[in-house]
C-alpha cells in the first residue's frame, strides 16, 4: 500500500493481522522525516521518527494501532507481516 498525507493521523491502513502479533514495514520515500505513533486505545506506546529515504520495521502487539503524523505530505509504502 502506498500513501501520502499531511497532518496528525491523516492516513490509515487496516492491519490484516489486527488482534495478533504483527510487524509494520514502513518505507519513507520522501526527502523529509516521518513521525509515527503506536497506540493501544488512548495510551501512546511509542513515538518515533523515520528518517527520509529509509525503511523501518516496527512490532505491533495485538490491539495496537499505528499512526502517521506527517507535517510534510510524505510518501510512504506500508506493508504488514504476520508475527
């Protein structure tokens, strides 16, 4: 899935393994960093920046959600892998 957006939590994707351990593979194709958040309900678990032109793999525990917080309209390729 390829997406782009601007603002807090503007883009989203359905994790096909939601409720199970999974991994999000995030490729930031842009020339600017990308902010991400992992939450479980309202509780923030992780806030991290993914550098420009880089790939990161993040572990998602059951019932956690991944949010993109881009201020630049980053272009992102996202895929999920079963844990």
